[in-house]
C-alpha cells in the first residue's frame, strides 16, 4: 500500500513510517500540510495519516483532491 504521512513532528512521523514500512508498505513523509496537498494533486496514495492540527490556506476542492 502506498501511504502518505503528514506531520510536522519529525519523531512522530518517523515512528509511524517505520511501523508502516515494517508491515510492507511504501511510505512518503511530508512535514508541511500544504505541500502534502500539492503532492496529492500530483500522485495518488492509498491512505493518508496526518496530524489533525488546523490546515491553513486549504483549497476549496480539498476533498476532490483526496478522493
């Protein structure tokens, strides 16, 4: 499974990544949420793990990008 992990906390992100990779998943990390949104526009992911802190400057079509 191709998974995107979005979290500005490097330690948390690395911990999640290591657990997912150990389970056989391909994981990409992104520290900045808006950069993650741009990445989602360019390439598909099967799942996304993200820090639930508020997003800033979110495009109105966010859910279309993710879907």
